[in-house]
């Protein structure tokens, strides 16, 4: 998958195209790849508070 046309979904979570593109460009390919402190993702251009909130919700509800 190219980071240019990544779409709005990252590993099943609809976070938007810019956030998805930023995560993929930073080397994250799955939820399990994300750092424990999701707030560090806010430093990535394209990742905003809404995307971090959505990711946090999904990760906190995972078994």
C-alpha cells in the first residue's frame, strides 16, 4: 500500500487520510506497532487529537 493513497482507515480504525498517511510514513503498520504513549503521535504532521482519541478508544477496548 502506498502512503500517498492510504485512505482514511488505519488497521480498521477510521482516523482520516492525513493521519493514516502520517502513521504509515512513520513506519507504523498496525495498532500493535503504535507507541504506549499515543500523545507522542501528535508530533507527526497530519495526526491530530481526534485521531489519537479514536486510536486510544480502540486500544483501550481491545482484550
